[in-house]
C-alpha cells in the first residue's frame, strides 16, 4: 500500500470518527436536556386558560394549565427518551422497546384527548396486540442469534445438509430400483 492510499484511508477513518462523534454528542445532549424539558411545565401559567397571540389553551379537566403541562411532560419525556434509546440501541432486543414506546404514546394520546374519562387506565388493552407481535418477534430473533452464536448452529447449513441427504437417498432409491428392474429383465 502506498503512502497516498494509506493517507486517504486515515482521512476516511477520521471523517467517520468525526461524524460518529458529532452524532453521539447530539444524542448525549438530547438526553442531558431531558430534565430541563420535563421542568418546562413550571413556566406555564397557573390558570385555567392560557392565551397567546397564536392560540388559546384550556386546561379542561385539569385544574390549571401548569398541571396539564405536568401531566403531558410526564408522558412526553419518557417517550422521548425511549425513542432515542430505540434508535441508538445496538442490541438484538431493541424491538422490545416498542412496547414502552407504545404505552407512553397511548398515554399521551389519552392525556390530550378531551373525551377520555380516565387517563392511564385502559392503555394495557391497546398494548396487548402490539405485545402479541413484538414479543414473539424478539424471541424468534433471540433463538436465531442464540443458536448461531452460542451453539454454533447455522440453520442454513443444516438445511443444505438435509437437502443433500434427501438427494442422496433419492439417488440411492433410483439406483436400487434400476438394479431391481435389471435383475427382473435378466430373469425373463
């Protein structure tokens, strides 16, 4: 390898490292500011109605706007952190994070829904279908990885061996059938 090729390779790795550092720094900053995002509710007025130049917010069934924002932030911040975790997680089980993400999303929807009588009561019933899909999927992924990495079982190699074995049996059966036919033709 020439020194120019080696220098280009080093520049490429430096570029990748710089991009990685920028991305991870942004993620770290987003996580670090999460307490500040949560405590934003304290900056909202302690009144039933919040009027701005752009909109008017009614606290509805919450006693005041600040309590409504406290409830919303209790749903938004964990949802926000779980979403960051989901997109940055490199583990095989990261799909299971969709369950708490779904739960907080349903809870947030119910908190904003004016027609909901109770908040944080029935979301589990909405989660059951999601869990029925995600849990078997994650378990299937785990089995595939566990078999391959821990036991060294390659399912595709096993399938190839089984196909080869079946083909060998089929050829042997054909050979025996031809030998039987030959013996019968020799007798007659």
